[in-house]
């Protein structure tokens, strides 16, 4: 852990240089995840340096499979609560870094049984890399993540919407007090805004770590620390709707390299008639356009309102690797691909 923390400044600089990097590849996300959830046997982060500069990083860890403890598994740091994970590499090195990663795994296959890499994006370097001799692989569909291509102006956005949906958004915005009613968390009120998000997210924390479902305390600790780190990095956008000194809705988003990622939201049921979540989502999309973002990602899960905004599904991928001597989780693995993390 100390070695990864020491790598963090260079890791951050690499992340800044990578035009398709997601918030989930930032050390401000990965290191809080480790501190909250890591119960594995070893960290296995691969780093490529060229002329003394970090050019690629692949943050893995090794642990025991959740259902069969004899199976030694490799997963991404951040797995379970992250939506897009892959090799983080300078633009012209992605394919080479992915190939080197798989070759490393092949050369050290005596040390592991399965490698389960979930939530790879559609353009994943790892998913496209050739499988080295000595390894077996299966590539399966992951979760879909609707993405809205953002126009240049708000006017163009709303003209593209179905008139009935456009009216419902406008009405929700009016009921909530208009754009001036919303606020973005700052360093001074971040803790208060995060506490409100925890309170308002009624479905509960349903992410999964490799040890199973984490407790509310572990999940909150991770997100509280990550939010602070990503706010300092100017990646976090936590929007809230205060009503009479009471936060009635919250939307937890990130912005990175021309893309906005809507991670989580919640609202107070007492204000449901005002449609605060719809108004807050519209505000976040408008802010994305204002910030010249090209895409607004709604992240995992098909929901009707995402289609109404005009978002198109992008399919993540899941790459699993094993070898001839692997102890497998089940007789039909990986055909069933239910190994989990």
C-alpha cells in the first residue's frame, strides 16, 4: 500500500495526460477503495516507466474467490463499485501496455488461478489484446451504460427531446426554483453534502466488493474519502438542491476529459411531487454543456428516463483468463460467468 501511495503523484499526472481516462482510474478513487475494502493477499500493480516517467499503470490485486477459497483470483483495484476500468496508459501505448500486462500474467501463471476483469469499456485495450500462449480466455458482455452525446448548446439539447418529456423537465425545474436553486459542493460543505447523499440514496449501497457486499460504514468511508480527493482534483461535481435549509436532492457526478459521469443520486420522498431528481439531472446535463463536455454517461443500468434524454447504450465487457493448471470456481466456469468478485 505504501508503494502505491508513493506512486500517486505520478499516477495522477499520467491520468491527466490520458484523454480517455475515467474517474475510476484516478488514484483518488483507487486508493480510498483499497483503504476501505482491501482484504486480499497481495497488491499486484503493474507499472511501465519510459525514460524515468510513468507511462502506464494497471492496478490489480490478488485475493481468494468469494465462493471457493482455494481459488486465487486477480481483479482490478476498484472492482465492484467502478463502472469503467482498464489499462491506464499514454494514448500511443495502450495496446503495448495491454499486451505486456497479459504477457506478465502468462509468465506468472503459477501464482494465480483466474483473472476476472469486469467493466472493461467498449474500446478496452485489454479486451482487444491478443491472448498469449499458455492462457485461456473468454470475453462476455458486461453491463450496459447509456451515454448521451451532448450538443453545443442547451437549446439544441431541448429541441432534440420529445415535447412531452421536455415540458416535464421544464415543469420540474420551475417547481424546484429554477437553475439558481441548485448548488455544487465545495470544500467547506462537502461533508454535509455527502451526508445528505447517504441519507437520500434510499435504495442503499448496493455495490459489491470482492469480499461480498460491504457494510454501509465501509462504503461511506470509501466515498467520503474519494469525494474529497476528487474534489481537490477538480473531478467531483456533487450537486444538491437545498429547500428551506434542507437538502432535498443530491446528484453525485464526476467530470473528466470532456465526459460527465452520473454516479448516484437520491431525493427526499417528501418532495417527490416536485420531481427534484429530474430537475437536478437536467441541471447537471446543462452544466456539462456549459463546461464543453462531449458526453454525459448515465453509467450502469437501463432506465426509461435515460432513453428519454436520447442516451444510447454502450456495452461494457468482461474478460476472464485462466490456464491449464487453474483451480476453477466451478465445473462449468467460465461458461456460466457467475464467478463474481
